[in-house]
C-alpha cells in the first residue's frame, strides 16, 4: 500500500485517547463477564461489547471516530458504567 492507507501511517496517540480506549475495553470485558446484568440478552451484550472494543481499537491506534459515532459510544459507555455499578 505504500503508506497511503490510514492503517499504514504511524500516529502519536495522546494520553486522553489511550485512557478512553482502556475505559471502553474495560467496559467491554465487564459486559462479556456479566450474567443477567446491565444487558440481560447475552447476544446483545456481546454485540455492544464488540462496538466498544472496535471504538477502543480505533482510538488506541490514533484513528479518530466520526464525531457522532464518538458521542454515541461515549453516551453508551456512560450509561453502561452506571448500570453496571448498580
């Protein structure tokens, strides 16, 4: 590809994005381990965990999420965090 792909370029990742990615990964792991918790449907819980993991991977590698996607993932993560703490 010759470095023209966004996946081929080396990008510096700031601490904020790394921390957010770690938070998303931790939430994804908690969803996969929960039993009848925040999302009782296991298939749905795993799909939501997949979205969090994918967003984390993009952020951790310096690839920005589209603004509306990032807002939605942050909102979902906040709601899940609250539900898992109950």
